[in-house]
């Protein structure tokens, strides 16, 4: 877990502004997708 956090920190700190915006966009999409998956799973159990 610590190695992953270090890698993410390094990637963000060494990224250009355009790359940072792309990372933020991709992260937002991933979070929304994970929310959809969780909603789907909870819907199955209800």
C-alpha cells in the first residue's frame, strides 16, 4: 500500500499541467464507475 501511495505521489508531482488534468478526469471517472458497481451490488441484495 505504501509503495502504491509513493508511486501515485511521484506521478502527480512530476506530471505536467495537462497530465494532471487528465489524471483528475480519469480518477473522477473511476470513482463514478465504482459507485455504479456498488449501487448494482446493493440492488441485487435488496
